[in-house]
C-alpha cells in the first residue's frame, strides 16, 4: 500500500469536506452501508458514542430521568395527529407498506421522532399528580430520508440519538427542565468533546415543529459553518391537548400536562472530528478516546526485545490499574514509523515510545497527539500520564474556544455583514424580531439565525436589516 | 380503584397465559404499542434489559468482542444473496417502499437479522490475517412480522436483542468461539436471571437457516413448554463464500474465512417473569432488579414519623454506600398494606418495614419477596442484607433447578411419551437421527426436538419412534 492510500490525501484547510470524509473512513470510525444515505459504525466509532451515552446516562439518572424503549414503527394516523408537526416531517418519512406479501392498511412510518407515539402511551400511564413528573429518555435511531449527498454523522437517513420526553404538572417545572437539560448538554459537550457551544433560543422560524419554543446549542466549525449540537424544546400543552395527556391534581380537577422533549445525536461525533482533526487524521479528546495511550516498543532484535518488553508490560499494568485505556502495539513486521502514523490516524491522544536506550536512561518518550509535542518522562514519574491526559483535555477545549472567538464577529452594518459572510463564522447582529428581516437576510446572504443567546434580548440597537428598534442580538451564520 | 384492578385477577396455575400478560402490564414492565405486534418498554422493564446488557458487555469485552452499529434498512437484493437464508425470513419481512412520496426502486427490508449486511461490510474490512479475528456485536432490534397474538417479550414483531458476528482464520477457532459464547449465555442466564438451561445442538430441521449447525440453550417454563433462550451458530463458510469474506494468509494465499453468529433477545425477560412470578405479581432476582430493597416506614402521626424517618435515612445511606439499589416509599395518603402490594407486584426482592416499635427493639422486619418469608434483623446487623440478597439469588436458582428437574422425564416408550406429553415438560428420548421420525413425532405429539444435549450423542438405545439404533437422546418438548 502506498503512503497515499493510508494517509489523508488532502489538507483540512484546502478541502475541508473531502478531508472530513477521509478521516472518518481512514480512522475506521464508520463506513457507508449499501443503501444510499446510511452508514455503519465500526467499533472505534461506536465506542465514542458509548462513552457519550454513559456520561449522559449518569447525568440523566441524577436528574431523575430513566430509559425506556419505543418501537420504530408508528401508524400514519397517529403521526398525523398533531398537524403542524406531521407536515414538518412528512416529506422525509420512510413508509412500510407490506409485511411479507401482505399489504398493510394504515401505512407504518419509520419513526422520524417519537413525540406522537410516546404521548399516546403517556396519556394512558398518567392519571394523577402522583404519576408526575414523568421523565423518560429513549436511546434509539431516527429515520429521515436524506436526498443530499451522505455525510457520515452529519447527513444520514438514519442516525443514532437520544430523545427525552418529560411531563410536568406546571409550566414552570417544565421550563426548568428544558433549561436543566440544555445545561447537561452544554457541559457534556464542552467537558467530554472539548467543543465550546453557544446556548440560547431558536427563532420562531427555526424552532421545532410543534414546540412553543426551542432552546439550542450551536458551535462554529473550522470551515466557518455553524452546527446545531442539540436542542431542548418546551412543548407547552401543544401535544398534551391533542394526545390528552391529562392528570387529576390534588383537588381532583383534571388539567392538561406541560411537556418537554430534547435530543442530541451522533452529529456530536461529527463535530468532534471537525473541531480537532488535522492533516494526520483524527484527534480524540482523552475522555472519549477508546484507546487513550498506545505504547510502541522499539527494538531491532531479540536482545532489544527482551530488554524493552518487560518494562512495557510494567507500564501497561500500572496505567491499566489507574483505569487508563491503553494498548501495546507489538505487531511484528511493521516499522515504528508505520505504527506512529497508524495511531495518529486513529487519533489516540498519547503515544509512548520505549527503546533500549530509554531503558538505559530510565525514561520514556511521550508524544501528544493534539499538538504533536514530545517530552521525556522518567519511569518514576509514569503516573504523571494521568495528569498529562487531563491537561490535554483542557488544552483542547481552550484551543477550540480561542478558534471559536476568532470566528465570532459583532456586526452592526449590513453591508459589512454581506461582505464578510463569505468567510464564514458567527455574526452577532441586532435584529428587530420580524420574520421578514430574517427571511431577507437568509435570501441575500445564506445565513440563518442559529441562536438568540441568553442575555442578548432587549437591546437598544437597530435591526441590521431594517434599522428598526432591535429586540435581540442573534447569532447569524451559514449552517450545515 | 378496586383491589381487582390493581392485583392479578387469575392464578398462575389456572390461567398461565392471562397471568403472564397481567404481570407484565401491572408490574409496569411493558405496554402495547398502537401497532399490533409491537410493545413499549417502561423504565422498570428496560432497566432489566440494561442490566443484562451491561453483564454481557463486560463478558464480551473480556472475550475481545466490541460493539458496532448497523442501520435497520437492508436492500432486497442483498438480503437475497444467500438463498436459503432469505427463504427462511422472507414471509416475515417488513418492506419499505416509499420515502416521502417517492417510490424506492430496490425495496428496503427492515432487518430481520444482519448477516447479509454485516458480511458485505466485513468483506471490505478484511484483507489479511492481520485483520482477524474480527468480533463485533450489535445491540439493536430485529423486525419479523408476527401474525399470531402479541405476547410481550415472547412474540412481538420488533424485539430488542444483540447479534454477534465473528470471523476467523480457521474452522477450529470459529467453533471454539461458538462454544465460548454459548457458555457466556448459559452462565449469565443462570447467574443473573436464576433460570437453569440445557445446552446442546439443534437438529438439522431446527437449525438457523444458513448455519452449518446451531447450538442452543433451552429452558422449561412452569407451564411445561420449552423456551429457546439463545442460540450460537457455526456458519462455516456458508456466508463467507457468497459474500466473499476472504483473507490473505501469512503465505499470501487467499482463503474464505470461517464465521459465527449468535444472539439473545428480551425473550430472556419473558422467561424470567414466567419462571419466578407468582399470584402477587413479578418476582425479580436481586441481580437484575431495578430496585433491590424498598423501605416502607410505618407510622400513624408526626411523632411516629419523627422517630422513624431518621433511622430510615440512615439505613438507606448505609446500603446505598454498599451499592444496593434502594428506595424509600414515604408516599403520603397510602396505607402500608397498599404499598406492600404495590412493591410485591413490582417484584422488588426485599422489603424493610420500620415502625416506632421496631425503633424501640432496635431492629427491622425484613420480607423476602420470592418466598414471602419474614425475619427480624437488628440495626447492628443491617449490612447482612447484602448476604441475604445473595442468598435469595442463589435460592431462586436452586428452586428453579428443582422445578426443572421435576419437569424432565427420561422416556423409552412412544406410547408413554404420547400419553404424558399433554402434561408438558422435557422428554429425553432416544432418536435415530432421521428427519422422518422427527417430523412424525412433531405431527403426532406437537413436540419438537428442542436440543440435543452435549454428551447425549452416540447412545446405544433404540429410536423411540422407529426402533432403529439411536444416535442421540434429544430433549423433545412442545415449545413457545
Ligand atoms: Zn428588521
Ligand atoms: Zn427413528
């Protein structure tokens, strides 16, 4: 295999889109399935999802949320019960029309999202205030037919996600839940994936179909485009009324309940690849890396091997006992250089090199993946690796924060906006709140309102488009 | 609500099928979805699945198996590539024919099982011996249209399961893997769910379509019927040839690989409900119980409450620190009797009652769910609860083993077989190995060969049907 076949053949800077696809495939995170629009996760890719899942599960559980299971098939009649919601999803729904050779009367949709199904059940399960709050999360997939080119983790017709659905006795409690979830999303993405996010509300135009309002977290990707990282919706009573999710209160009077729904998907993995990867391949934050440390023993003959391997095993065992996820690459017939490239492609956060000379010097060479820095570490200090991994995690977030800040501009003049939008990035620009201005800006620049950051409301600037009194300073950007 | 609404209204002995359904629904494990054949898991039901999943994941990981993700849609052309396999599943396949309003050319099947999809990918991923063994497991659902009445966990058109798919360089290694997995299945079901199983091979007639042979584990349910608890298949090269799963060996010669596939489903939860439940509801083995211990404080007034609650909290904290999953039921306005029934219905393995008198005596009352035994435990000995839970787990398995033994008969005479089959149970009966006898027995008694136990081969008895030299002593039984 020539070097071109193994390594990434384009640079991240020159051809971001092709670079991304090559990283996904060559780091063996995912592959294309035989059906257009669908992908498969290989173990290294799925392991990152499992790591996120575990983190979310712990935080959800602390917040009183438990997991359940919903089937993938929803009857057409049920999906159509909340009309606006249905209209929003209808064009992308996969329809099951036959089982074996039998035609199915009421066609079955593959779940694009589960509000209608979950709330049909909730209306049966909830009778009194004693049954509330009801908070259930579902780890499943959603299916929405994509007609544009497949992009692993970012644009696929089936995607892994979690969808949470909670029910409350009061509006206040439900709205608190919306914010609590958004907070969990934000700190998980920042702490685990080392990606900074901006949180706030979606505009009316961009909110979830059926929600009263949608809160969101958005990130800037290195190519200047915005990516929606997760959303948490306040549904009010928009679903509880058609689905009759009602409860008898302590005074025995019946009320419609207040609801929320929220989700993040494997798109977060796509964001992580884009945010941190480089021309050598994937770069993984230590917290979610399936392998955090790889040891490459280096020797030329059996004598060298006998010197090196016992120490390698000792270090491996010591770090394993500290719950470091470690691998030793003692594959025969492959050069150290080949192995270095291989593990760099896979994004393993730290490499340890040990040869006979290192044994003499009683130290190892450590190479950090994210900045390619090398340093020597004495055998006696080997446990410092735990601290170094923590530092890597922290530094990766700081670097991403700096990049993010550089790509964010406060802007008051529409002509300047139009001239700079081509370069990408987040544009904080005052807005009057009218749909008309939002649509005109989209039409003329390709930029949407990604998020109206919390605290940016009620400004006394002028709308960047119409010059009227502004209501907020949303983030405008072109998106994925 | 009247007592009838809350409790189980039939006895396990008199109407097993109705009893089962009531336990599932009233213990709030699952509910029916709006589409016939589909069910939903509520948090208590899903939690049992999560517990099994965690146990299997740990054992799989130790065995070098990692998890991946496969999409639910498989093109018809691909599913048909291994003809016998396809014919086996074809009548139960759900077909997707449209996305939005567009008709799809090559219809898409909802995965009935993933061999064809996985092996299409494996053939791309595997080039050399270095890539083997490849061992990936997928936690997903399978979809097979059920026309018979829905039975939660036992007969549904979509079910949660895991399917593992491994690839090896040699036949020997693959066959070892088949047995290793069956062993993991057996010890997990026995140790976690307290259900004894009989392991062995399926007959040619009953094996997985496409396998060289199928190994299985089977259990007797209290109604005398057999339940298949899990299967592990040796696929030989039956799939590697049509799907071109090939590898270059060290000598650079290409070979077809040797494969296995294996799975268990949420049917295991159904088996657990049947094996242990009683007329008061569900009975959970402690290891998989979402709540292992419930404390019911008993008091009549605020004075009593002030006496009891501090001790309740102390016990709760002590046991939580030992990783016991514990809940306190201090709901107001519900009688202790109501609460007892409620937690018994849910199958919580142990209840602790504490009232003011117990405080005086410095002890609590403990009630075991599985045998309804009560005992006193002094405050000082409260950590003994951990041991008692272990004993409950052990005793539940022993009881199930005794039941199983009672329901197993060695039989040499066909007339006796026919007269006793109506009572149910496992019948160990010698068999010549011919399909004809197997089919005749099925026709005349309704009993299948469930499993040919390991070690029962090469007997010198006479076939119970034709009187010829027997080859083995299979377990015959009527099944689910
Ligand atoms: Zn305006
Ligand atoms: Zn015979």
